[in-house]
C-alpha cells in the first residue's frame, strides 16, 4: 500500500495546548512556560507537515477532563475560534484517548488530531525506504485500530489533510479483522528486515570496524554533522524529522583506523513507547553501536529539556551506559561571550561529575559547528580516544619490498613513525589497528621473549 493523498498546503490549523497548573516536582520550569515551549515545537511540527498555523490557545487546568480533555466551556470557545479563523483542523498538543478524540470533534465540528497522529503523518512523508514505510504503516494501524469503534464520521474523512497520510490508512472502513491481518503481515515483513539487517551487521563485524551512532533531539543537526564527517550527501532540512531512514558511512579517524558512522531518526518529547517500538529495527543501529554521539543544538534555549528527553529514549533502548560523547552543535549561532559562558559551565559540570564517570570518556563534551566545520577535528580525535573496538598498537615490522600489498595496508590503515630499507626489506616502526597487526604478525620483529616488538 502506498500513500495516495498529498497534504493540502493551504490547510489552516488551530493549535491547542493544555498544561496543568502544578508543574511536576522534577521540572525546572513552570508548567505555563513548558506548555508554551511545547506549543512552539508543535507549530514547527505542523510546518514540517506542510500546513499553516492560523492560531493557538494554551489552557491552564487543575486536572485534565477525562471526557473532553479541555472541558465543555473550552470546547465552545474552540468552536468559535475555529470558525473565526476559518480553521478546518484542530491539533491538540496531547495524546488523546478515542473517547476524547470523538467528543472534541463533536463539540467543535472540526477535524481533530493529536500530537502522535501529527508525528505519524510527518513520518509517513519522510519514509522513503521499504523498511521505513513498513514501520510507519505498522505504527499508524496500531494507533487507529482502537479508534475504529463508532468512528464512521472519522473514517469518512480519511484520505485528505494532516493526520490522514500514509500507507496504512487506505480502506480502513473494512473491519478490524482485515486490519489485524495487515498488522500481522507488516510485523512479519519487519522481522524479515531485522534478520537481513542482522546478517549485514554480522558481515560488518567480521571486519573489526566499530560503529558510532549519532543520536539526539529532532533538528539538532545530526544529518549536517553526518555529512560533514563522512562527506556524504544525506538529505538535510530545517524541518523536524527530515531523517527517518538510517544511513551508514565509513569515517577515517586520526589514528588511521576506520569506523562506521550511523545517522538515526531524531527523538522528541512525549514520543509514545509503542511508536519507539515500531522503529525498533531502525534504532537497533544505536543499540549495536560501540560509541554513542549525543548531538545537542546548543543554540536552542530549551536544549537541556531536549537532552532529558533523549536520555529517556536511551534508557528505554538500554544503551544509557554505553560509551558516549556529548556534542554541542550549532555554536556558530551563539555570540562569542554566550558560547564562552556555556562552554565553561559545561566543563565545570563535567569536572564536578568526573569522579563518577567511566574512564572511557562517557559524557565528555565537544563543541562544534557542523555548518562551518569548527571543532570537527577535535570531535574525530575524541571519537578515536573513546572507541573501544580495534585499539591502536605499536609494532616493529620487517616487510620484504616485494610484499606491496602488506606495505600498502600499513600505510593506508596505520601511521608509520620510522622506516628504513635494509637488504630488500623495509624496517618499520608503526602504530596499527590491532586487527591489522595480528594479520602482519609474521613480519614482526621479535623481542628476546619471542613476542612482537614494541
């Protein structure tokens, strides 16, 4: 199944946020401020979906209304506001239950979608690989299945506008049995994709190349950084969730060893666990990585809250204790004095926590601009230092000049510190990846103990 209905770029949207008057104890910002920030983010998501925001409302409540989320009085106001703004779609900055969804539509006489449905729509727009399309369809069907009961009105509207895009939303008027059959078929197809990915991963692991996964909040600049490090041409956009399908490229580090760099889908706040589960095959690249590079948009005033959301997903994936580098991106957008203040603050925090941090560089910070190239050499160096796979070892080698292949490998993958030609041999002092040193063991100069020199 393929998407059949493009988004209507002229669709007019009214945004509605609902915040509780009491902020959670762990929160460092007020509930009102958090609600406004979330609405700004929701507007960016709507723009990524191709529609136009014509108005927004933020309601402060003591508790959430179980039937309508916002209460009957607010429903009447939203109906009037939508009519005044000529908005045909209302998007709630919350995840709605099926009952709430139906009641809000009936009370406002507008089409209504929630945050999850909006994100699914954007995912459907940006999924280009077969794997990505399957994952989006699975997530959409699992989202829509409990909303089918008594939803003839909603189903009649499927097929146009935000929240109706996607391969899994065709002919949903059939019945639950057919939808469940489709879900089962998709799950089997995704399992096949996972097995194929596992085979490719095992083939990569036969050659000792470590994998580095770029993770971070959506629109943190991961794809731009990926392109800068690998000289690739992965699609880059200021829109949220521009990258959905994983991409892997090889990178040469200062030690001359190669690693594989993986660009992954961005994270976002309040991402449902079942949606993360639907993209399990994509996120396995992060789960299998030797080092995680956590990319942060340091120019975003809310980057600390965004980082906290990324930490939640890493915990869910079981990789929170993986060797990690913190990369603060987009430093070119900061004034010099602002950058210096942030840099000193983060270094101070690192020093205060250093006694509890692993020696492999966990949480070490690097400040970069993927756009201008600032700090990229330092980042490559830090990745090199943190990477636990195929460490660099020093060796003395005595290689016949006729062995051009071995000599080429030494110069291509290692760093020659000293060389001297003796009797049709070349004597080398070199730093090599341990796997290559093992392959060249027959050419090693032996010490008195019989072990390779150096």
